[in-house]
C-alpha cells in the first residue's frame, strides 16, 4: 500500500514529498544509513515532488567524486 511521506536531506535544507510502498524497501548497510537506521526504496518520478526550488540546488561530490548529488546552494 502506498503512503505519503515528506522528507529532506541530512541537513534539512532540501525538502521533498513522495508517495511510496514501504513493503518494497530494503535496509542499507552503509555507515551513515546503519547509524541512522535508514531504509532505501525506489520512487517513480511521478510519485516524487521536490519541495525546494530546483534553481537553488548545486552539485555535491565527495571522496572519489564518482557519486554526484544535487545540494542546496
């Protein structure tokens, strides 16, 4: 069953709304998710809404600069 959720990035500046089915989630075993008890679930584009202005996001990379994430600027 799909449920409506609101969330944010780690610092809370980038906000979003989504509708998803938690039965399709998995537990992530990376260090941050393990500490925070986070779960991962795929969200279809039509079920996702960015609540922060897109033009205020910037590109964030870390470590080997392979993963590329948009961040609040």
